[in-house]
């Protein structure tokens, strides 16, 4: 596969991205903390039509806020999410084969950042 590739931890789901990133960020909101099981969630936005699942089929969860989360039903890896209304189709940076290629360019919900999480600073 060429382009930007990624997948879940167990390898059951693989995806490929063609096209340019629409931005990247580190989110501290409670929803991202809960869905990822971590203190924050790094993400990269793409056009939905530029992301193609090439192996397996992600399970989905429709959250009460209208966001659809896609994940591996075998290992639980969070792969993608899409808000009900306006917003980017978002790929979990940690699910990319080369997550270092997309460092966060900003943060969101900084006010929800946990008090002990002060290690990472986004470069302007």
C-alpha cells in the first residue's frame, strides 16, 4: 500500500489515506479521554472520501453528542470519528503506521486537561 497507512493493534483492520491532512491536534476533552482510555487523544483530520478501509470492517459507536466512533471490535483500537454536524473526519494519530509524521499543531479543550498532564507542549 502506498500513501498514508494505518490500522488497529491486532492487525484485523487496515486503512489507507490519500490526500492532504486538514490539521492535527491533541484533544483533552472528556469524550476523547474516555474513548481512548488515555489523558488525551492525538488526531489528524482528512476528507472522509480520502480514507479507505482496505482490510476488515470497523465497528461503530454513536455517542450521545452525535459523534460516530469507529474502532476494532477485536482489540478495541480507536481508529476514526466523525461529528454529526460540521467537522473533519478524524483519524486517531496512534493508529497510523507513522504517527510521528503528524505531530499535533494545536490543542483543543485545554481547560479539560488533567492537572498532572503538563509534559507535552505543542510547538507553534
